[in-house]
């Protein structure tokens, strides 16, 4: 009688440990899945930022943009242009 009870108890303990282990594995898999989702979203956001920065660099290094910056900085004008400089603050 006691032996049957011990055998049942051992099987119940083994089953409980297996269930706990399985539950823990499920939680770890969910966390890993969420981490992958978060990293994927972050990667996509960084890709978009890189594209925007590449576009900004492309625009900033175009010959037209370089000429415009140099002319504004050095206050140069073309022969057919008139430069009107306005004060930074209203009078």
C-alpha cells in the first residue's frame, strides 16, 4: 500500500516538475518572440533614419546646394542678381 502511494507520489512530482519546466519554456519563448519583434521594429526605424540621412547628404552635396551655400556665406552674387539683405530682427 505504501509502495503504491510512493510510486504515485513520485509520478505526481515528476509530472509537476515537467509541467513547471514546460511552462517556463513557454514564457521564455514568448519573451524571445517579443524581443525579436522589438528588434525588428527598431531595425526598420533605423533603416528609415539612414535613408533620410542619405537623402540629406545627397541634397547637401549637390552642386546647386554647394553653390547656394557658398554664395550665401560669402555674400557673392551673379552678374544679373541683386542681393537684398534684411535685418535679422524687426525694427
